[in-house]
């Protein structure tokens, strides 16, 4: 068992990615060929990476290897442990789906765009992600990290003719560089203590960290990884950048690139900095709650389908952080078992969110692909022309709303359980935080459900609202296959959770020295229990089966009843007006109106209504309505900062005003000052 | 296994029968309090029976979502019903889904109901779905806080566990935390079951209706399923309330005697709760939609107080 | 012997180009000379690695690892610049740039080219001399020589603006260098009281470094201050940087590239030689504090001008101010890490900077302006290669991984931590991030965007080959450094650390 | 003629002449006519040459004679001649008002002299009583002062040519320092420096000429096209 060729297969997948990058760059003159090379090699790399991850997880014992480079401390060293395996597996699942999806998706690029360059960036993205998740060397990590950011920038600005796209891209890359700066400082601090650039050395050096150093390092890393993960208030780049990218890329960005931030937090907070004090964990928890609630609240106000999904990424990152924060608190409070459960909740939600968010973005992508618009107000009725896409999107929607029996529910359930346990596990007033966080999580879940009722219903149900949605066709087969694969994983992870959970044992053992997988499973392997003595129990499998079985009496009832009178189709009730048309339909804006009113404190909504009339205002011919909400963080935080900086810079330009006398004066004054004050010892 | 099935069957029958009866009772009591004759207790049965035998009209704009929704709603209501202890402490399926599962399953039902409402394309449906999702969303945190308070006492989210603990320590319901939690949950119950002052099940005026607007396009057997499901849901929530806070007479086993006793206790408790609801309905006017959040905020505060008082007292 | 050849080759190339007044010949001479020079430099490097410092004429010329490194970089920059220059000047000639400013003494093509091809070797010669001269006086003379040679490069186009730039360059440079001379004299004075010789050796660095410990301390302090200001002026350290934007934006691209990538090294080389002396005499703290002060000041000064900038030529100048600041900061942080970082940075910077100038040159020749506003963006459509390279090198020069400047900057950062300058290190990072943002925003808006409808740029073999070649070198350097080169850098670091 | 052997005497003479040079420098600050400031520079250079000669004489240092001679020819002869020719060719004789008016400038020059002394006194080593060190050690102050004042002239003057003059007088300060402190740098270095100064003046001369052509003025404060 312990002679699985993990390293070899992993290396093979790396080569697949890198050769794919070069090959697609080389063949950019032949779009069709290039397309096949691009997607094929990506798929191959994904499959190999997945194999390596599965083997690595089965094997349990970490695999290490290292290749030296010319530069001191900078070695190409990899450490394939459970954590790396987990994230690589997630990456592989997504990469596979996306590369299948892209077979047809990229077809529209042919002749219009440079597929070769796209493929190059696409492969580099996958490659850098793999490296980030696997490397054990700070330099290599930072290189992978920044390459990831730069490549993502290239992909976000792929449609760079559009001004909004360019702005979004720049916002993204600037934020990314800020987080890279924070990480640079953090790692420099750790390397200063440990004297080595290997992650393993931090583990041992953590003991020598003074509490001050530890706090500084924690803050730096939380900033760095938090910006990358898009937590509130560092999220502003996310809803700008993710929607404008090509949809298959948006899927990867939201699905896995954000998770790089989570990966970093888990790797450093649980492994690199020693036992963090509980305030750190609580900070993570609180930030998580804020991100979750605010993220979903902002999502509700969107009617750009992809922006809506982007905001939901913020929400889900928040949920993940809640679990992570709980784990940190439990660890320092001396409840490693609970910590393990909380960590599993966080990690499982990471996996789930990766999958259903990728699925949803791909679905949005095929909607965009066939209708050409992201604006939900112009969509509608797509369930008839594109049934498969609709079904996949629906599954994704149910899953992301955390509704049983799908995977989203399981991870949220585990989060609830750990929060519930947190009340007993901690003392003082902090214990209230846990149930409060729980209730906020409930709010988040319900709002998410509302939001996805809106997203799905407005996009796919009832009548088309705009001309774009009228004459559309189902997405090509390969795109459907890509989505279908993710749909199946969603269902499998939901219903068969009890078979997958023990795989986390290696992870929790590596990070916390606990194996709780077995405690989590009971009732003939059907039931998921919270691992505590009492705790709670749930079984998505039974719920699923129950729903199916109980369907029988219901169907019988109806079929018996409807035997005599036929069911017939008729027009919808339209208050006697002639014929229901799309004007009568509810819009996305109208749907979210009540919440906009209720949370107006946050939104500061602004609306203006203009009635066009010729005789009297009481008989308007047309009414123009527009409303917008205030982007609080941009307006209150970032824009003022930017303005201040630019103002200062413009002022500074006066010192370079072209007068040679002034220039000489600078030197002269410096000289005299130094002569007077510099010379004396 | 067979035992499980038997219990499940028994409770299933109980659910299907008691639910319409309860809503009938509520209607009658309400009418009496308003000094009307009103429908008799069995009216709800007749309605369902009638609807089941009628034909139905399906809007031509609607898709398969519209027609699957009633089944989902009905089935979920039953499934949830099997998870909660009614007459005995151990519910048939309690092992497979605790209180969290109950809440989220109901949310799933609501999810599809809202989709069904929007699927017809009429603005009534949209209006209903929008309001329903909004109100349930802001009801959620209060509900979860109250539930947590109870669950913390029982140290479990498993309903049978909670019931057992409650039974073991009687008079616990006098603890302020329990009382506050009960108050919070009662408000949530009213919101969730769509009763005055939050919603008016008897109206069809588009300014006021919420639940009714969603299901406006349903007819015949589908409507029957939805109505029946709704009444079961109401029963479930009320049961949840009475049995977690006032667990008197919950038999700990499935013996005939225990069941009989438990049933009597159960029905009396339910009647009392129903009477309470009716009182509230008749003494209050329906709130404007945007006043509802304030009501639910009150319940949230109550929940928070309950939580704090758990380790103050 | 090899030292002599290093000097003779460029010295000979100059009159050759001057008298064989035919363009192809001049180009060939230039290319050949610098190719040979690069080989010689490499040979010197290997020899130094093999058998320690090389000296000639009882130590009048002296080459240790440090000098070898600087010579190698100078030769490299000279070669790539001369390759690029061929394409560049042919393009200028074709578009009649030289004719159009006839009136202000531009003259027609061949004499101007002659001026360039005769001056560049002299320019390079003096830079080589800087690195080879053991005698600090000669070092000064050579650096002054680079100024005088480059003034002509700055006024090359004979526009009014280029005269203005040249004047500012000449005057500020003159004043600065006289400070350096004063510093040199004082060093000699402080040494003089110990050595008490009037022979030439009295100013030989290799002699001074031996007994710098007994030098007169106050004199040495004053001397170092003057040297820092003097050679700092040449290196463009704030507040002596003011000539840079003008000179860089007026000189022809290859000349500007040499100013930015090679002369900078020479000036810093001079500074480093004196730093070693003062560190030996006064201990490192005195120098360190000054260097950190000026390094951070330079970086800070560069930030606002890069954030709000109208012309991409001037922007390059500010980037080079920023980089000299970084190097000085690295030297100031000191310790093995800081010095290693500084030398690594010097190396990578000299390799990266020319490409930046070349891309800027291609763009400028294509859109006929150096203002962002008039360039109107979307260049990727009309010039895919230069556009992509421009973006890439922008990332490279702002120290984004995987490009090599990141390694050196990270090393300097760690030196800061090692030295216990936590706050300064954070400031350092903030400046870096700000500069990255400003740079990238400007260049991205220049390169990306809708097609403004320019005609496609014509393919020039010389320009493209230099661009692509350099790009490859930069990318490779990010992942792997040739072992000999790294050993050379380490050797140089050792010299700065402990004099030998 | 014994006093000719007395280093004390030499010291006095040197100090006197150095002071004279300083006075001339300050006078040059207030000067308005280009030609006369050129002449002042010539006289300064002549004095420096004599200082060099005296030092050479008292230390029997052969190579300093050469330096003295060179200074005499180059700085006191050739350069002034060249500059005057330039002035005649570009027909601008009068200096326009400097940035800071004459009285204030002279005041500043005085302060700079003070700075020179303040800096220099931290170098005075009374314990070193050997005559060779004592000989002209206090000229360091003068040298620094000359340097600073020269610098000040460069940044005070508006005419390109007078900036060149400022640069040259600043160079003179250095020369004084070199001669009086260390009895001259090694000869070859001196030669190199002389050569550089010559070339520098050439280059600057050409520039001045071009600027005059391009802008038909020599007011460098008008050169303000290149700015942010």
C-alpha cells in the first residue's frame, strides 16, 4: 500500500500542464488543433493530478522530494501530505470538469481570439495552483502564488477591449500584490526565526516565536490570505474581477483560486505558527460571520448573474472561516476532538463550495454562451430550450443554499454542530459568540436560499424577458458533460457523505493529531453524528431515500384523484387583461425589494422614477425606473484612500518643476545639513 | 427494521389524520370567537377530498418545476413529521435527522414552493414567493437561537434526545430561558405557518396575501397536496413547540397504553396551543409587511435573552 | 594582460567607427567590439574565480570579483544595446528623424550615427576603466569621463529639450562629481597621515583597504558623506536624482539604456569601494544609517511620480531612481544578506532594465510620442510582440515573482529583518507595492484596450531579436542562475563584507 | 634670507594667500560683469599656483612644481582666455540679476565661510605638532568655504556661463584642499583631473554655445520645458 507512485504521477501531471502550456502557445496559428491540445492536456493533467491525490490520501504517509536550484534557500522541494492531497483533489475535480467544458466553450474563440495564449495562461493557472498546494519551500510558494495572481490577471483581462474589464483586472492585480506583500513580510519574519525556507522548519521554529512576533505574523498572514480569499472588507476586487473573465475561468477563480487563501490559512495557522491564542481564532470567526452575512446580502441585490455568484463566493468563504476559526479556538481551549470536527466542517465546505460554485459558474457560462447576456432582467424561460443546463443549475442552487440532502447541507450541519459544541467548550462571554454565529449562519442560509430562488426562477422560469432569451439553444454536449460531472459529484458528496468523511482522518491527524472520522459515522455507516457524546445525528442518505419512498403515496393520491378529470393547460390568471406577457412578470429587482427595504440601513438604496406622459402625469405613457445601492466599502473606504494618495502625489510633483536652480538647491541644502550634523560622531 | 417501519406507519397515519383536524379546529374556534358559526371541524377533510377528485388547470407558461413542487412540499412535510416525537419520546426517524434537518427540510419545501410560484409567470406568484422568502429568512436567526437554547440544555440537536431530557427534568420549562425561548419560537411559529398578524390565510387580496399568492395557480389534486402539506407542516411546528417545552405525558415506549395516554395528553396540549394561536389571531390585526421584521426582531431579542439567561440562571 | 585588452578593444573601436564613415561598417565595428568585450569580460570573470584578483602594472589596474562582476554587466548591457541600436537608428533614419530637426543642428543621418558609434565605445571604455582602476583618483577620473561622454548622448537629437536635459545633466553631474573628488582628496588625506607616502600607491584601494582601520576617523566621516553625495548624484539617489528623468527621456534609447543599466552600476561601484573603507575605518553603522536614509528616500520619492505620470520615458527614469534606492538600501541593511541582495539586485537590474527601454523605444517609434494620453492604448493589436514584452518586463522590473528581481528584493527584505529594521522593512514593502501598482496600471492601459486603428508595426529583425533574447534571459534567470555567475556574486559580496 | 627656510613663514604666506583667494571668491559672488568674474577666477588660479609653488618649495616635492606650472598655464591662462573668447562670440557681457540679490548673496557667502570653519575645526589635531601637518592645515576651512561658496554661485547664477565659472571656482577649492592638505595627489591623478577639467569646460562651452543658438539667451532659468 505504501509504495504507491504518488511522486511519479504528480510529476507527470505537472509535465502535462507545462507541456500543454507550451504546446498550445506553439500551435496558436491552428485554432482547432490548439483547442484540442489545450483541453486535452489539461484534462490529462487533471486526471493524473486526481490520481496522485487519491493515492496520496490513501497512502497516508507524506511524500517528500526536493530538487536544488542555484540560489540558496530556494529549492524545488515538494511535500505531498494530506492537506496537499486534499486541495489537489479539489483542484483536479474542477480542472477536469472545466477542461471538458472548454472543448466546446472555446469554439467561439476560433478566429476571434488567440486560443493559444488562452491555453497557455489556463495551463499556467493550473500549474501554479498545483505548485502552491504542494510545495514545501517559501520561495517556490511565493513564486507559484504570484504567478497564479498574474496569470489570473491575464485571464480576467482576456476581453481587455472592454474598459470595465481592464479596471477590474487592475483592481484585482493591485489587491493581489498587496496580499503578496503581506505574505512576503510574514514569511520573512518566520524565516528570520527559523533560518530556513522550508515550511517544515517553521513547525519546529514556532516554539521560539515570541507572542509579539506570533501576533504580527498572524495579522500579516491573515491579511495576505484574507485578501486572496476575498473576505470582507478586502473583497471589493472579487465581484469586479470574477464576472468579467471567460466563464470557464470564472468557475476556476471562484472555485479554487479563492481556496488558495484558505489553504494558506490552514497551512500556516494550524501548522506554522504554533498554537495561536484564542483571540486569533475568534477574529477569524467574526470576520467569517461578517463575510457570510454581508456577502449574501450584497448578492441579493445583484441581477448580473455572474456578479451574484461572485458575491456568494464571499459568503461561502465566510462560512468556511467560521469553521476554521472555531477549530482554532477549540485547539487552544484544549478540545482537539472538537477542533477536528470544526476543521472537517471547514474543509468539507471548501470542497463542496468549490464544486457547486464551479458548477453554477459553468451553468451561468452556458446561459451567457447561448443568450449573450448576464443581466437576469433580460433572461427567463430558459428551462424549456436548455433543460439540462437548467437541471444542473438547479442542483447547484439547492446545494449552495445548504438544503438537504445535498453536500452543502452536510458541511453547514457540521459547522452548526461544532458551534453548538463551542458553547460548552469555551468559558466566559466568548461562549455566547458561538450560538450567535450559529443564528447568523442560519440567516445566511435562508438569505442564500432566497437569492437562489431569485437566480434560478428569474433566469430559467416563466417567460423570456428580453429578446436575447427568445431563440436560444441548449449548450453543446461537452459543456453539458462538464456540468453533469460536477452535478454527479454534488449528489454523491451529499448522499454518500458517510463514505467520504473518513478520508479526512489523515488531514486531521496531520494537523491536529486526531482521528475522528470513525466517531462521525454511526448507524450502519448511514448516519452522520457530530462526534460528541450526545451531539446530533443526521443521515442525508436516509432523507434522500425517504423522500423517494414517500413520493409513492403522494403520486398514488394524485393519480387516483386525477383519474376522472383530465389535467388541461390554460393561460395564467392575468386579472382578465388580454394575455399574460413578460411585462406582467416579477423582476429580479422586484423580488429582492422587500429585503432592500428591510436592510436599507446597509444598502442606502437610491432610486429615481421618471414618468413620460403627454396629457397628465396620471396617464403615463412610459415609466423609467432605475435604482442602485451604495457600494459602502468602495465609497467609504477605498475611494477616499485612493483620492488621498493621488492628491498627495500630484502635490509632490512640484519638486520636479524643471528649475535647475531648485535642483541644485536640494543638493546644496543636503550637503550643508550633512556637513553640520553628519560629521560629528 | 420492521419495528421501525411499523412506528413510521403509525406516526404517518397519525400525521395525515390529525393535521387537517387541527386546522379545522383552529378555523372553528376562530369563527366561534368571532361569534360566527363557521365551518365544522371536519371541513378540512372534505376540502382535501374534494380537491383530490377535481381536475386541474396548469398554466401554459409553467414548466415541470410547477408540477413537481406539490409532491415535494407534501413529501417533505410527512418526512419531517416522522422525525419529531409526537406521542412518544423516540420518533421513528429521529436518528436520521435532528432539529436542524427539520428546519432545513422545511426550507427545501419553501424553496420549491417559491419556485413554483414564480414559474407561473404571474406577478401574484412572484409577489408571494418574494414575501415568503423574505419573511422566512428574517425569521430564521430567531428560530435558530431559540432552538440552540433548547439544544444546549439537552446538549444535542436530536429531537428524541431533547424530548427525553425534557421529560427527565420536569418543571424545567419554568426556567426563564425556556420561557423566553418558547415566546421566541411562538412568534416564529406564527410567521412560519402564515397566520395573523404576519399573514392571513383567509384572504386573497394581493396587498396582504403571502402564502396564498404563491399557490394561486394551483388547483385540484396539486392544491390538495399543498394544503395538506401545509397543514401537516403547521402540525409539525406546533408539536415541536409543545413537546420540547411541555413534554408532559410523552410515553417513553411504544406500548399501546403508553401510546393511548400519550395521544390524549398530546391532543389536549395541541388544543391549548391552537386556542392560544386563535386568541392571538382574533385579538390582533394583520401587520403591514414592513412591520413584520420588527416583530421578528423582537423574537430574535427574546431568543438572545433566552440564550444569555441559560448561564445566568 | 586581459585587463589591457578590455580597455584597448573599446578604445580602438571608437576611432575606427569615426574614420570608416559608412553606416554598415560602423554597425559591424560596434557589434564586433562589444561581442569581443563580452567574451573578454567572461574570461576575466572565470580567471578571477579560478585564481583570485588580477592586477597589472604593479597594481595600477586591479580586478577582483567585484570589478569582474561590474565589467561583465557593463559588457552585456553594451552588447544588447548595440544590437538594438542597429534597428533603432535604421528606423530613425527611415523616418527622417535626423532631418526634421536640421534647424537646431540635428544634421543629417550619417554624421549623427557617426557621433553615436564613435561615442559609445568611449563611453564603455570609461565604464570599464571605472571598474579596473585601482587608484581611487583614476576611478574618479573615469566616472567623470562617463559623464562627459554621455552628455553628448543626451544632446544627441539637438532638440531644445535635449539641450536643456544635457545642461542639467552636465551641471548637476559636475557639481556632484566635484563633491566626490573632494571626498577622494579627504580619503587620501586621512590615509596620508598613516601611510605617509606620496607615491601613486597611496591612493590604491588595494593598499588602503589593508590599513583603513588606522585612518583618521573624522576625516573619513566627512569623506564618506561627500562621496555618498557625489557618486550618489551619478547613481541618481534622491535628492540628487533630478537630472535623471530629463536625461533618460532625451537620450536615444540605447544610450539611455546604458545610462540606466550600466552607469548606475559604475557609480554604485565607486560608492561601494568607499563603503568598504569607511566600514573598516568607522564600523558599518555610520555608513549604514546614511545609506538606509537615502535609499528609502529615493524609493519614496519615486512613488508619487510613478503613480501620477504622463510620459512612459520619464517613468522609466523614476523606476531607475527607485532601483538605485533599493540597492543602496540593501547595502545599508548590510550584513551578508544585505550585501548579497544588493549585488544580486545590481545584476538582475542590469539584465532587466535594457528590455524595458527597448520596449519603450519600440512603442515610442511606433506611436511617435512618449505621452500615455496621446498613445491611446491598445498597442497589443498593432505591435503584439513589443506589447507583450512590455507587460512582461514591467512585471519583471517591479519585482514580481517569478522574475529574478523578486529574489534580490526578498533577500534585501530578509536583511532588513536580520538587521532588526522591522518598520523600515514594512515601509520598503509598501513602496514596492505602490510602485508596482502605478507602473502596471499605466503600462496595462497603454498596452491593452480596444484597437486604436494604428497600422501594424513593421518587423525589424534587430529590434525583435534583442527583445526576444533578453526576454528569454530574464525568464530563465527567474528560475536558475548559472553557478559561476552566482559564485562571482558571492565572491563580490565577500569582498564588500571583509575587504578581500 | 634665512626666513626663506622657515616653514613658519611659509605657513603664514599660504594662510594669507588662501584668505585672499577666499576674499576673491566672495567678491565674485557679488560680481555683475562676466568678464570681470572671469578675471577674478584667473587671479584666484594664479594665487593657487603660487601656493602650490610655495608648498613645493618648502617640501622639496618635485612633482608639485609641475602641478603649479600646469595650474598657471591652464587655469590662470588657457581657460580664462577660452571663456573670454566665448563671451565675445556670444555677445552677452552683462550678468542678469542673480536669484538672490548681491548683498544678501554676500551675506550668505559669509555664513558659508563660517560653516567651513565649523566643519574644519573638528579636524584640528593639536597633538600633531609636526610642522608638515601644521603647514596649511587650517586651509581646509578655506577649502570647504571655497567649495560651498562656489556651489552657491552655481545655484545662484542664471547665466549658463557664470554657472560654469562657479563650477570652476568650486574646483579651485578642491585644488587648494588637495595641495595644502596632502601636498598634491599623485601626479598622474592630478594630470587626469586637469584633463577632465579641460574637457569639461570644452563640453560646457559647446553646450553654452548651442543653448545660446537655440534659445538666443543664456538664461538657464528659462530652461523649464522638461518638468512634471
